[in-house]
């Protein structure tokens, strides 16, 4: 028994190593899609901004320059201008990118992990397990997501951890449905039947045989969910239930300066443009992945 478990563990490890090696080679295909490369360029730009925020900004994100209150428009001192409190918009944008690019990937990673496990279990075992998981997903998906976010965050408070948890719980059913659909088709393939004949257990078959062959739809959906999650974080900040101030938050920046749109529109529009650009980056990356056939 111990020897069999060791062999199965080694086989799963080898399957995952082959999975990542294969994807490492196929990522090079991104160069064949201008759309995908454009998406990668946008994402890399904001990642570099977030990583080097202390080096590419002059002012702390929460520092007030009261001399700029009289004229908050872009200038040599503040390249993107200041907000209504005299805080440098470029500094807040750069440090806010750290928040977005930390919270969104963690939340989506949790959703993908949970969705994969639920989808594989539902599609592979079928029966009452499939019915139970499917109905649970349907219940979550039946709620208006913004209302669900508001209820949870109003009850437990707005914090990065709570936002990650609620976004993970809401996004996981989307991933689960896609994985379940792929699993229902893949479980009938010859290599799955061969694994059953070898006496492999269900856990091994799901992770080593089915999951690597369902990678395409999962990767594409992950890119799309990252874009949707960035929008979600922005909306929560705009509604005042996002990350607590004074830490910079792109959605909160729009909320704080929305009343100044008629006088100084740059205060809100720059943050809106940042959110939109990052969402577009992930969306066109997903389109590029489809173009080069990584979904298949």
C-alpha cells in the first residue's frame, strides 16, 4: 500500500511537472498573437509600476501638498495633478496598483483552486455529488453579486482579507461550471479508461489525467476573471465598501473625487482610465490565447 501511494504521488508530480513544462513552451506562442502581446504589455506595465512605485514617485501617496490646492491640474511638480486634498495622483495611482495587483490575483487564485476541485468532483463522480455541487453553485450565482458583496462586507467589515474571501466564494462557481463541462467530456476518453484499468484512484485520474487536458479553458477563464475582479474591486471602492482609507484604492480615488468632475475631471478620469486599461489588458490577453489555440 505504501509503495502504491509513493508511485501515485510520483506520477502526479511528474504529470504536474510535464504540465508546467508544456505551458512554458506554449507561452512562447504568445508572440504569434499581436493581441496577446498587447495584453501582456499592458499587464507588465502596471506590474512594473506597482513593483517600482517607491522609485518612480516623488511624493508619498497620502502626503498633502496644500500649495497645489489652488491649481490641482497636471504640472511639472505633479505630472498627473493632485486630488481635492492635494495628494499626488500619480503616487496614489502607482501605490494603488499594488493593492489591485495583490488582492485580485489572490482572490482569483483561490476561486480557480476551489472551482477546479468542485468542477472535477462534480464532473467525474456525477450522481448526488454532481447534483449537490451544481445546486450550490446555482444558489451562489442566482444572487446579484453586488448585493452579495455589500451584505457580506457590511456584516464583516471592509478589509483586504474579507474582499478576497467573498470574491473567491463568488467567482469559484464560474470556474467550477467550466471545469465540470470539460470533465464530463474528458472522463470518457481512452486515457481515462486506461487509468481505470490500471487501478488508479479517482483523485489520481482527476489531477493527472483530466486536469492537464482541461487547462486551456481554465487559463482563458482565469484571465477573464482577473479582469472582472479588478472591476469588482473598483466598484466596491466606489461604493465605499472597498479597502479602508487612507491607503490608495483606484475605486476609492474615483469616489473621493467624483464630485469634482465638473471642475477638475482629471481627478476621476485618470483612475477610471487605469482601471479600464488593466481590465482591457487581461481581456485581450484572453482573446489572444484563444487566437493561438491555447484553449483547445
